[in-house]
C-alpha cells in the first residue's frame, strides 16, 4: 500500500509542479494557447493564487514523507488538490470539455486516494 501511495503522490507532484509553474509564469493568452482553457473562467489573481497553492501542495505531498516531519501535511495537501480539481472540473464542464473533466476526475481520485491512505 505504501508503494501505491508514494506512486500516486509522485505522479500528483509531477503533474502539479508543472501545472503550478506554468500558471504562475505564463500570461493568460499563452496559457489559453497552450491548452489551459479552464483558466478562462477565473481572473488572473485567482489563477496565480491557485498555482501557488498547487506548488505548496507538491511540497506537502513529498517533503513530509522524506523528512518524517509534519506528516499531517500530506493528507492536507491531497485534500487541497481535491478542492482544486473540483473547481477545475466545474470550469471545464461549463466550457463543455468532457475530456478535461475526465482528467480532473482522475486526478481527484488520485488525490482522494492519497488523502484517505495517508490519513489512516
């Protein structure tokens, strides 16, 4: 079970490290051009804040398990990513993008798995 949880954590960390970095550094136009269409529903300060929270979640998914310090941060980071995926799925559903909603659901499932697995 520990291997499955670490695998899920690392997959989430990789995806959200990239996503957070891109949303934190690119302009709105560039984000839309590269396929980050869900941002169209939100003002840029919200997008930037979400990106920063994604990057903090990446740290929370990996560092506590490596250092054995603040282990409660891992399920909290996973719960935060669940919330982000709910917002993303809402935005993509409003934009009629079922593939993106499905991707959000898969990432939500991975984050929920980490949340429950690391909470116990």
